[in-house]
C-alpha cells in the first residue's frame, strides 16, 4: 500500500533537525480511511449517446479511490462492438442502437 504524506515546509525543517541531532528517529503514522474518497461509478451514469459507426474510446466516469482502477466484473449486455476494458476504459465502435443496462464492479489500487 502506498501512503501519501502531506507535510509543511516548517514541519520538514523541524524533522530534519531531529534527524541531524539524533541520527535515528521513529515516525508513527495514523491513517484516516475516511480521508480517501470512496470508489464510485455513478450508478445511473449514461455512458454517452454513442452513435453507431463512431468510435467510443474513453475512460469510464470513475471517481474516488486511488488510481489505477481495475474492472473486476461486468454484468449485463455491452453494446455490440463496444468493450469495457480491465483498466476502466470503454472502447470500440457501437454497431446497434439501443439501451444497454450494465453493472460494473471496480477495484482501485488499494484493493
């Protein structure tokens, strides 16, 4: 797991002083999981009014979590000619107009 630590310039200068004076130090990190926005794909998100014969190559509207994202399951019928890729993108050229309800399960880099 990768953690991103935010520290001010003043705090960094103080930390450097401690390291220089003592040679060794111990850091305790407290991670607040609520600080990471939840992973989401808008539940009723219209993935666009794709026109047949026009390519639909774009990222799914995924928010939150920690990229990169991974599609772990797709339930429903994808429009003929279009693929939901494992990296969270859709690609291809739709060949048949219509409505195609899908349920997409996602995973972010933190699992």
